[in-house]
């Protein structure tokens, strides 16, 4: 049936491409480096700590970038954030706000950071 109607086949192909591109909308992320003075090495995702608020930190830290993203679940959104921060060399992902659901996806917004070394004693 499809071979006799090239127009129908092209319409179905277009519909398939459009629907598959909509599936990718559940995941979206953006990283922006904000500190170019700190040299870092990649950190494994499992070692990146998530902090609910900068007020929860007892140690000094330095922001190296910001990460905003969304995913179908909170766990996926946090995992992607930890992965991106770790690739940039961050030890921490400090949330600006708690993850929230919007339009069927969970959104995260925070800062990728490293612990600031204590000044050397003289």
C-alpha cells in the first residue's frame, strides 16, 4: 500500500521524524563556565556531592560554572547535573532552588563548585 502512494509514505516519514524529535525534549541542559581562574581536573560523577543550598555548606567553596537542566525524573536530572559538573572538574553541585516539576519534566538549577583551599599557615 505504501509503495503505491509515495505521498503517503513521505507524510508518514515526516510524522515519525516529528514525533521522535519531541521525545528528545524531555532532556535539556545548559552549562556556563563562570570562573576561568580555577584550574580543575574531571571528577567522577559518583564523587560530585549535591548540596540543597549554599547555606548548608560549612566549608568555603568557589563557583566554577552554572548548570540548568531538565529530565523526566528528579534522579535523572540530578545525575545529569552531577555528570556535567564532574566533567568540568566540580566537586559540588549547589542547588539554587529545589528540583521542581514543570510541563512533565523535572528541572534543576544550580552552581558547579570546588572546595576552596584553606590559606597556608605561615
